[in-house]
C-alpha cells in the first residue's frame, strides 16, 4: 500500500522526459496519489486511467499516469545512481540503451 507523503522510487514502463529535458525511467521523491478528477477536473470512462502518482516537490514535481507505473519501492533515502552514464547493448536487437536513470524530484 502506498503511504501518502512517503518517499518512493517509481519505475515506469516507458522513458519519460523530465522538466530538465533529459530522459528517465525512474523517479524518486515524496509520493501522493491523485485522481484524474483532481488533476484534470474530469472523470474518465476507463478505470485504468483514473489515477496518477505525484512525485516530488519544491518545483521539481512530476505526475506519472497510473497505467505507466511498473514498480514502486519505498525508499526514504536518496538512491545511488550508479548507472547514470552506463549503457548496455540489447543482445537481440543490438540497440544500445542507457541503464535506468533516476529523476530526483525533490
């Protein structure tokens, strides 16, 4: 269960572009759950799009759609971003990708 106001490491299904213009697959910060009504002022027809996770504060807040969240790990301390500049090559496609990057939203 997500506890309002606790810090979490949130992994998304897809890369996202954060306010700093960089791409990330994870976000870390204080998390709060929000409904679509609270964010966009309407109620969607599909239940899979009716909630979001607000991550961060102090001007670095991002909002992630509930359908894009893959993992949520309670993580009170700032995670070490050892893989920030490391990449790997997919063995099947040969495509080079960066390891998961963490957007610090605090």
